[in-house]
C-alpha cells in the first residue's frame, strides 16, 4: 500500500470494516488515517478522536498501574497475593489439565504478583478451550468477549474465582487473560481506591489520556463507535454494542483484562511514555527499570511454544507480548504491546522509536490476528525499518 489511508480504505471499501483509525508515530512524525463511519449506517464519519472499546489492549495499562504500586512499596513482585487477596490463600489445582474440576491437589506454592503480571498464576485460557477446568471461567466468571454489564462486582467476583481450581501449578504455564482481571482487583485493594479512580488519577491524568475510561459519558457518545461481529451468513456484520449500550455507565467490575474505552491519541501517549522509559512531558510515571521489566520476555521456551495459539512464537512481558524472533516482517526483537478481541492493537518498537495503534470495530473470530492487523503491521514495519542484528 502506498499509504496508511489507502490500506484502511481498501478494507472499508470491501465491507470488512465499517471504519477504522490507524496511527504510526516516530517522534513528532505522526501519520494518522481515520476512514469509514462510526457504524454501518453511516451515522457519522470516523474521526481521529473516535472512541473504541479497546478490550485486551487494557492489559498493558493494568500492568503499568501494578508497577506504580510496586515502586511505592505497596506491592512486591515476589510477594504472595494472599496478603491483599485472602480468597486466594489456599488455591487448588486440577490433578492434570484434563482432569474434572473436582479432581484437585493443593498448589505447591503461593501465587505471587509476578505470576499475575506474567499470566502464569494458573488461571486463564490454554490452547485447548475444551478442558473441564476452563468452563467455569466462562460460566461463573463471565470471562471471554467483553461484557461489562454482566460481571459481578470485584469482591463477589474474587470469591467466585476462589472456588475455581487452577489449571496448572503457579509459575508452570502461561494462560491467557484471567490474571489481568485479578490484577485490577489487586491494584484496588493495595491502593485503597477503586480501580477506575486509581487509573484516572495516577495514569490517565498525568499522561493526558483524557478519553480513556471504563464508560463513555453521555456528552461524548457522539464520538463512540458501535461494535460488530461477523454474522452467521459470513457476508455481513451484526451489531454487538452501540453507544448507549454496556459502556454507557460504569460497570460493576472494571476489567483490568479488557474493559477500557480509548482513542488513538491516548494510546499514543501511553506508548510514548514506554518509549521514554517511563517519563512523559512534565514528569515521570515509571522508572526505567519498571519499563524494562514490563517489556522483557519472562517466559521459558516451552511456555512460548505452548502459547503459540495466542503469541505466535513470541514472548510475554508484563501485560503484553514481547517479540523475540523475526518470524514475520513486523516482528522486531523488543517490540511490546497487545491486541484486543474487539479488533484493536497497540505496540511500541524501541528499536525504531515507533508507536503503532490500530482501532477497528470488528470483533476477532480467533486469537490469531486478522488480516487487516497484519497488513497494518507490515506497513508500519516497512515505514520505519529496524536495524538487523
């Protein structure tokens, strides 16, 4: 593609997407394209400041919030989480991953904060979603696609979680998603503030992320996109949620794994902070060491291999993936970020000083990134090449 706008217009033109916002930034050089409409009815044109449900792109934000508390000494990487989450003081583990949920053994060690940050606490989704111990994550915890209006409040949610066995012993395996939701509860209890208030005061306000929150106020809903999934006929889109839907009021459970709404420029501000090793215009949010820990792969080779469905051979830091191998054109060692099941993605590439953000309204149908994301990443990688070696 000759430019970012052409790339996105092709996907809107063929009906794959109602609209999209793409952003590629290198220092002060920022290319942005907003194409299509806020919904399939063409109610309003897409704009640079349009609001999107970012789903799992929330995870790096939650990790950064956790690191703030670690720097302040309120949390510790190797400290058992039972200090703040007593419900998880005595977890049990299914005897084997395929065992029934009532065939359990005690955990061989406590769950730590580091286990949650690296998604290795034993809770979450494996490559095989049919395992018996996975079912309660959907039925009891309401894990899966964001459904902010259906999840229990944090204390009740954590009590339910305590009755679900771990799929693996703590530290053994990388399992997707659930640990980030637990981190949201942990941050709230350790800080003494509701999770949404902590994020607003300690992250969003300093970074100027004015539009990032767990709900969209009425006066801003004219900027809020509708969310879609592929219809059963395979040739059209059906609406999942609209501007006056689930994100029109604060949810009972502010999901650290996937609950935020944001904009391309707010995610750019977050990405620039990471590239600047924790600093931002006017101050410092995190120490360089905290950012290094967030953006360093913490998985073993076996854990990366077992997580191939989600990570495609790459690693995991705190709250996001970390590229460790040049598998595809966009894979640059050290590239950090994540994707959201609602069709969103945000990454930083320290080797090139680049931030990339893609926001669409179409839900992913599998953990594998859709073609439009791959096209976008290929374009961004070609624009700012990383040195080889």
